[in-house]
C-alpha cells in the first residue's frame, strides 16, 4: 500500500481519504485553513448557528455508501437525517404561492394545478418525462463513472427537445425549454430556480440542466440535524477512525514531479512531502495540472449569504425552505428556516439564512445587495424587520477565503460541446488525481462525495476502473 497526500479537507477530498485509508493506504490531508469541510461551513454568534454553505442534502445514498464502505456505523447512526416536507414553498412575483411536497410527483402536479390553474401540473409532468430521459441517458457517465478520456458521449445534448418546425430552432438552453414547453411565467420561474440554485443562469445553461429538478423531485431533499456542518463533522470523524492524518494551516504550493509523474507536494513554508499518489481536492491556482477553466459562459457565479438572528419563535405553518422569486428589483432568494433547537439559543428565537446567486464581478456582494435580499425574504418570514436582532453578511470573498475560489462550482452537465464538464478525476499527470466540486462529476454535496468514490476507485483498482455496478 502507498503513501497518499490529499490537498484540502473538503467533503470530496475527505470522502476519497476515508475510502483510501480503509483500502490500506497511509493518507495525510493538508488543509490551508484551520478547519475541515470546505464550503460546508458554520457561523456562530450569541447562541445562534448558521450553515454558510449547502443547507440541504440531495441523493443521501452517496454518503450512506461512504459510511457502509468505510466502517461499521451507518450514516444514520452518525447523523440525524430527515426528509424536508414540503420540499419547498415557492412565492412568485405575482404573489402566487405553492408548496411542493417532497419526492411525490403526483403531489407536485396536484399542487401546481391547485395553485397555478388547471393544466399547469400536466405541463410540468410532461417536462419531467423528458427530464427523466435526459437523466437516464447521462446518469451513469455523469455520476457513476470517471470521465472518459474522450467525452464525446457527454458532448451530445441528451434532452429530448420537441421537434423544431421549419421556422423554429432546436431547443438548446434551459430558458428555451421553459419558454416553449411550460409557457406559464411562474412555471418558467420554477424551472429556472433549480438551475440558479447551482449557479447556472437558465439563459446559458444547456437543456440538460433539466436533470436538476428531476433529481430533486424524484429523490427528495434531506436535512441533517444540527445543521449541514454535522455531516462534515461525521465525515471528518470517520476519516480519523480510519487513521487519516490531518495537518491544518498547511498550504500546498506545488505538486512535485519526477520523470513526468507526481511524487509529492511542496508546502508554502518550503517543506516537501513525498507521496506515491497526490489527490487535489481544492481549486488551487498554483496547481495548474488539469484545473478546469470556468464552465459558465461569461464568467462564474458565487453566493451571498445573509445570516439573520431573529427574536420570537418560528410560527405555525412555517416551512423549512422558501424560494422567493425575483420581483421589483429584488433578487431571487432562498430562505432556510430549519426547526432545529441546535441552531438557536432557545425557543424564543430563530436562526434564518437567506442566499442568492450573484456574478463574481464586483458590486454585487455588499450591504445594499444584502438589503434587497432581506426585503425579499420578508415575503417568507412574517414580521421579519421587527424581529431582527442582527445580521451577518457572507460575501463571495468569504467564499474565496473558505474554499480557495469565489466561484461556487455546479454539477457536470452534458451538452453539445462538452463545455459544462469539469476536470476529469484522472489528471494529465500520472499519480495526480482530482476530487471535489471542481472535478468530475462537479459541485454539490452529493456530487463531491461521488468524486471521492471515483478517485479512490481509480487509485485502488487502476485506470481501468469504471465505477461500481
């Protein structure tokens, strides 16, 4: 068995570390910050606690598999998992509201008909049928297998668009899907919100982004008791149980090569560490090998998060997640209100997070933008302004400090030219592997966990590894 250096302690990197350690390798993780988790952060003040990264988990089977493969205790014995129901409340610009149930297609279609009018559910259901076809065509190569050296199959648009007429162009973007197939502006806004949650503008995202609402509405949304940071805690503890060593405050400056192969790393202080394999789980600019270029046309996107400490208890009928769609110059925001005693000082207070997707260009991450976000959130939280004790704003620069990049990566998507694919797990340099949101199969908690499994498989079984069947 070999010596393995892992760069970064994000979820994908730790997932790879735990799997490699259980296979008998000696694994050391070097993390430039003082803690683990990467984007899965936590902000605490005055007895309030807030997740500063993802607020929900999709495809929990990814982490169930990690815990089954790396120890005796399953995931549910290490964290408290519960389904979020309703999955989301949507508040549209015209004031219409709809609560969508968790992982119930029939319930979703009925709710849309009731809220938006007869026929809305049928149009959304027909869209989901086509989205499922795209999912079936891409699920294995996009999620369960390492990215092939020649990803031609992933460069073809898998979404079965309606046949174009003589005067109609083929459907190429998610925005065109909404315009041509959903028609109701509220259904279009609903569709757009799934892509925007991952930082993909609907006007630029390929039609294959239809798999994002299909995935969530089919497999459900889950919350981890104590906040999503508790998942990072559990993965870290599993790594420690498997004797993975962590070195915090240790920034990797470069990957060392010999005879064209990665043989270790050099830390910022000049120390060198030898290794048989190197796993890079962070988008470090000093590590050019196989780092992906920005995948979003016109530049990347990030997130602004506003943590709100409120006086007064959570009212009856409140839901965990509300998406308030753009209206009157206010951005589309996601309001998370977990009913979790671990996140508040007592029952007479509430912790609320409000997030919005923004371009990484300057001018969108300051207090005025946060003001508009909070104004939008008032449509989801009754009496918010009167209840507010204080707020904390987390900008794209804070994202950069935690993860090494202000841009937040999204999942890999298939399209006509392969431009939405991240870097493959198997880098061009032998001995150097890529894990985490910046590598295949892309960003998001589930996708990051999958990347760790793929990298571990490539190291343990070799370059011919094709994923678990």
